[in-house]
């Protein structure tokens, strides 16, 4: 069950690795071309539709979420079934900013309050909405809130040595509880309906080609940044301690490392990445609602990583893109089949393909 | 007294009414090599667990120098300079031999320092020396997962050496080793003991004899006898509970 | 969570029972009373003042024919054509023959008539032949609060034989006395109300307090006595609701306590096995429809059926997939989640996404009234009884049977058990089948109090795991205490925080609790727990 990691410092040149690295580079370059192709005239054979750009942008955000999950699960052995909560919290932070930017253009035309607040009879903004009219503050919150939640849940759990499936279930309960809470109208987050009808971001109207391209590149930049960051971390001694924690937690303790501190570090970092991914996801899809907290979403994201191959960063990316591509295609062709296929993926990848597509690729290359 | 010694007094551990340790007292002087023997269930492993912080004693005092070990967790105790080798060798399978040793090397242990850690020339030299000592130089780049059982034992001993502890707790180090390796291990432990305390738990009486040290016999969680291997072997109580039957 | 408005089917049955009775009465009525009824009737077609008077007279007459008329009046379904009063079914209220409805208009009433109606209807129903009807009548008289009710109530109490109805009538009498002119009668009323344990009585007294400054002391004493009883009643009802929720959790968690607690297999499809049990109940019920005498027993029949269906599904899952993943709990978790997804979707396609109705047999319906005004819905009581029964059977199976012995042996030391000739693979399969079967039985119980839909199980799975972890993995008694504890805790928090925040609060409390006792309430200690 131990996934092989590529330790830095070893100089075994595996051709398969280089092929993969090249493939990733080409894939990112191809992705970068998409918004440009969107600008081609409508009758061009190479024109990429608005829908494709938006959907691909969405997948890129999912890929960042997958990277975050892989960092915690694939490297440090922390299987969180609540990463969707961090993603959604990041999304809500951005959603709050976008709601503030609607300003008087809402249905009720209130200069400050979002429509749902006017509808619910709010007199003024709740205190926790203050500051969200500033973009940097919203981005900061998209990192701080998930990070803080991860810190609290992680600290309480890791300190009392809650590991393995117990931790998984606690995180699942966490996202479940948050979902219930966000469904409530009096939380001040729009209840059932969440936030939607966004108008603009950073002064650019959202429904333009330019805005879509901008968001797409922002997501791509986040993905590239996350990949570089994770790549760096797993190459350092910190990364090797994480792998050691995954494989023999108590032995790491007897070596004098505070396992709690290491797990907490990687879990919080992972939550922050997930939060950022969520923050970019919301303007791309134009809506955020409590459904994002559903436990099923988090576990689906875990399966992307498993399908791609956990414990390898490339695997996480591969999984996120391939499973979501399959989902987009299948839900339009045979929607009834999708849940069978997704459920089947869970079974297949755990029973028959524990190292995922990357494992398959590697053993084929050998 | 520059190096600390181990001091256990009246230590009891009770699991659900079962006394794994019963009023055990034991003193290991700085630099001493001590062998601990006893039949199964005598409390040897529990004693190690108490010293390394894995198990909290129900009653009693455990000190290492001035430090009260009963109040610390495993990591802090390890950082005090107490290293432990498990009965079943535990190394990090996914990491190479070199990386296993690098993780054990005495260095700041917090995440931030690990993130910024760069392997210096001196550290590399130390790792190479230890690899030489444990005979794994040729396997430096191999993941630990593919080592043989004996090689894993050696790797774990090597990790202990990297930790540079003041007290080594070694649980059945020669299980699965050839006679030659056993001899080598005994010599290694004797040599280490000059500069630091070593406590060895072992079943193999030949090996204990080769250690040429004071021997403590545990039985049902209490100290039964203590002295040289010959004294102990001739103690009628020891013969009754351990050797005689 | 509540399945359907409990009163609705009950009201329907009352109506079907009452109507034939009324018809019989219609033909057996004495001539004198007939006259009084016919005399008063045309007044209903007059002005509001005349109407109110007519209503009073109809109510005082005690004629059963007046009941449908007054009911129609109160529902605004009574029509008039000149001075003819027409019932909703188009018959002349006076003759019972079809009336001329051309140009008929609805009889409208004002508030004064409406309050007269309440009292009159109540008084009429006081003489009904059916206890539920009389109870409802006493209730409405209680609310109508008129000193005129004193005499009919006293007469009704003298005749009454059902204690529950009598108690209610006495309360209504007290309420009516409260507005009497005579101070002594009033005091009597206050004293009787003081022995009640209902919010209504309390509100009445507080109202009377403002109107009767000279009786403040007595009234305050009476209110205080009601309050102490109300507090007890509320506590008792909260406790019952908590135990009821707890028993549901217990049922859902018992199977998990076996598969997860004992075997260490984490089965996320457990909730779907519960769902399968609920659908089995539905299928058995539909199959029984063809055999009318069997229909009331379809629910008891479903219990073994659901155990079998879920147990077989469990065996298939364990033998087919889970056993390849022993020792890899995280993979097992993900895999079984996928299986749960497939099961859900399969049921959704087979039965449709909408809720399926599973009826409660008559013997499980209704409300049980305990002394002190504590009301308990019977189906929830049955669920509690059922859950304890299942727990008892489970304990017996584990402690007393050969299978239980082998199971415990395999759990404690697989290798030794194997060398003693126990076929560990078979024991694993049977244990898992047993735990899954328990989930199926939980589904039968849940079909009685929750919607039977494909995602029935998802709502319970997290709670069930919490119960097992909270109670202590591997301890069935811990599961019992955990389930009941969490159920009661939930219901205690609910009045302050609302249902959703109560759930959130309970989750937070569990997380904090695990800090103090990572191994749960009833933890296995010592060496066995370390392994």
C-alpha cells in the first residue's frame, strides 16, 4: 500500500518520469491556448466555445483541490473526507465579495445589502460581512477561514491521535455539519440559494470573454503555483518526514519529530490551497450554495486522486481532469449511468488499481 | 555527572486490573550497558514503553537526569536523547536507506526547519560513516522496502546511531541475524556503551553473555534478580521461574 | 423526519364511523326535539343577531341533526335559499330531501356567530356516542369559555365513563366556571384548573387574573402548581423524544457496531443496507395487498425479510470485495462508499426517486396518553421497543450462540482461532452478514417514521458512526448508551438552538468529547486495545 515517491537527491533517471513531466508541460501549454482559441471567429474549425473555456476552468480549480487532497492523503496519509468544506468556504469568501460588488444593481436596489438580506429583513450588514467589499480581504479570508478551520479540527484530532478512518469520519461530519448550518437562512449566507447573479469582479463584467479568459488564466496560474509549491515541499526533508508519518507514524515520534506539528502543517496548507481553488471556482461557475458542502462532493474529489494515483502530484492532476471529463461527457449522454460509473470507479480503483492510472502507466513503462 | 542516567522508582502500570508492571525500580548509570531478560509477559516491553512515553505509568517515578519522563510525549523524550529500537524493525519503506538515516540525524525537528533543511558536507559524512558501520553503503539509494530482515535491523540500529542518544533502548536486536552478525552487534553495543547508556532486552542468553554486562531479570512486572550473568543464572528464584522450567 | 400529520387518518376514521350513527339517530329522534330543531333552523338564514340566537338554540337542543348543519356553517359550506337551509350535499336541512339550489347563496357569519358556534358545536358533540368525538368536544368547549356551558358539562360528566374524556370535560367545566358570575363557582374553577397540566389552563388562569384582581393569590398558586407539572411534562416528553431518536440511532448503529466495532471493517454502504431494508418493507407490503387478512401483518413479516435481503447483500459485498481489502481501512471506506452509490442509483431507477409510502398497521397508530398530560405517539414507542428487542437479540447471539463464540474468538486472535479449526473466512462472512442484516431491520423501523426514499440511509450513516465512536468501538452496551445519550442530548439542545444547530452542536460536542476520551465511553483497555 506504500506508494513510491520520488525522493530528491536520488539520480535514477526513469524515462517514464520524464515522459510524464513533458506531457504535463505540453498539457499546461495547450490549456493556456484555450481562451485564445475562444477568440477565433465562430465559423473557425479551431474555435473553442465559451462553454468549453468555462468547463475547463472549472476542472483546473478541481485539479488544485485534487493536489491539496493528494498532499495530505498521498504524502502524509491524512485522508480528509471534508476537503469540499475548505473549497466551499473559499468559494463563499469570494462569493461574499462578488455579492458586495453587485451594489445597487440587485432586484431590490439596496445600495449595500444583497438581495437575500433585504428579503429576510436585515437592517444592516452582519459584522462578518464587513471588509468583503475589498478584493484582497476576500482573497485573504478565502485562505484564512479554511486554514483556521483546518487548524482547529486538525489540532483537536491529531493531538489526541485520531488517525485513519476516525479522522476521515470526523472530517466528513465537519462538512456535513457545515452544510446543515449553511442551509439555514439566519446564518447570513443566503441559505438554500447561496449566492448567484454576480455582476463583476475587479471592475470587469463577468459575462464577457475577457473576464472568462482572465479567470481561466488565474486558475491556471494557481494550478501551476500549487504544483511548484507541492513539488518543492515533497522534495524537501519536510516531504520525507510526511512520507515517514504516512508509513510509520509512531516511529517518527520516537525519532523526536512532533507528528502533530507536521500533520497540522500539511493539513492547514492543504486546506488553504483548497480554499483558493474554491475562491476561483465561484466566479467561473457563477454560483455557490450549501450543496458544495455535501459529503459526497468531498469524497468524489478523493476518488479523483485515487483514480489518478495518489502519492504522485501528476496522478492527482490526471485524476481530476480525466474523471471530470468523463463526468461531463457521461452526464450529457446518459445521466442515469453516471452514478453507476462513479461508484464503479470507487470499487475498481481500490480493489484492482490501488496505484491509479499513474501506477498503470509506470508498470507499462517498465 | 555530565551525562544523565535513568532512574525508575516504584513504577506500576495497570491495564484493566492487569498489572503489567508492579512496583518496578531500576537504575541505569550513565555509560552503563545493561541487559534485561525475563519470560514472556514479564513486562520488558511495557518498561520500554514507559521510558519512551508510549505508556503512562499508573504510579511511580521515571526520570532521565533531571527530566520527569512521565510528563512528556514520545517526541520530547526522544529529543532528550533517548533512542529506541523496536522488536520488529520499523524503518520507512518508501524512503531510501540514505533518507532513513538523514531523517534520524540529529538536527532541528520542527516543520519549518525541515522545509529549509539542506544536507551539509559534515552531515553527509556522518551518514556515510554510519552506513559503513552498518554495512549498507552499497544500498544507499535503495528504498528500505526491498531490504532483507537483517538489513532492516541494521538500518534501524544505524538510525539510532544517527540520533546520537544518551540512552539507547534496544529490543531484541539480534532476532533474525546470523551468528556473525550477532557477534558484530554485540561488539557494536559494547563499544557504544562507553559513551552512553544502553539497555538491551534479549531472549538469546548467548548474546547476553557476549555483552558482558550487568543483567536484570524481570518477572511478572517486578525485578526478580540483578547481577552478572553467572550470578543471575545461579539464582534459585531465576532458575525456578525462567530457566528451570 | 416526522412522516405525516398524525391526526389526519384518525380524523378520517372518526368521520366514517360517525356518519352512519348520525343517520340512525336521525330516524329515531323524538318528535318534541324535532320540533325544536325545525323551529330554530330558519334562523340561520337571517341576520347575524338571529343567526347567533338560532345557533344557541340548536346547540342547547342537543339534537344530533344540528351537528352537520352547524359544522357546515362553521366551514362556510352551508347555503341558503330564502329561508331554506341547504347542506353541502344539496339536501334541505329540515327535510333531508334534495333542495332547490338555484339561486342559493352561502350563509355568511360574523365573529359573534362564530363564537356562539364554537360553544354550540362543543355542547352538541358532548353527547356524541364516540369517545374521541366527546374528547374533541370537551376541548372546544374548553376554548369557547362560556358560563352557559356549565350545565351541559355537568350533565356530560355525570354520564361519562371514559377517564380520559372525563378529565378533559372537568377541565372544560373549570374553564367555564372561571367566567361564571358567582365568586364561589369561580374559585372552584380556579382550583380545578390548578390541577391541570396544560398550557391552555395556564393561559386561562393568567387571563382570569387580570379580570379578577381580588383572586390574584389563588390564581398565582394555581399557576405555580401548573408550572411545576408542566416542567415535568416537558422534561418527560423531551426525554421520550430523545429516547425515540436514540432508538433510531441505536438501530442504525447496531449493525455498524458489529461490522465496524467488532470486525473493524468500515462500511459506508451501511446506510444503503438500511435503505434496502426499508424498501423490502415496501415490497412486502405491496405483495401483501393481494391478501387482505395478511396486510396488517406485513410489517412483522418484513423484519425477517429485510434481515435476509440486507444480510445477503452484505455477504455478497464481504465475499466479493471487502475481503480483498482487509487491513486497508481507508480503501475499504472508499470502496464501500462507491457500492453505496451504486445501490442508491439502482434503487432510484427501480423504484423511482420519489418517496414510497409504507403504512403503519392500525395497532401501531394513535397516541398514548400517560398521566400528567404526557402524550406519546405509539409508532415511536414501538420503535423504541423494537430497538431494545434487537439489541437483546444481538447480545444473545453474540454471548450465547456457537456463532457468537466463534466470532469473538476470531476477533481476539484470528490465527489461534484458525488453528482450532474455526473457518475464519466463513465467520467473517457470517459476522458481516449479521451486521448488515441488522441494518436491514433498522430499515423496517425507519420506514415507519421517515420517508422511504433512495437516500434514506445517507442521513443516518454519519450519526451512526458518531454513535459507535462515542460509545466506544467494540462495545454494544457503549453503542446503546451512546445512541440514547446522543438522542437525548440532541432533543435537549433542540428547543434552544433549533434542530439543525442542535445537530451541529452535538457533532462539536462529540469532537470535544473524543479529546478527553479518544476511545469512547466504553473503551476496551489494555493490551488488546493497543493492537
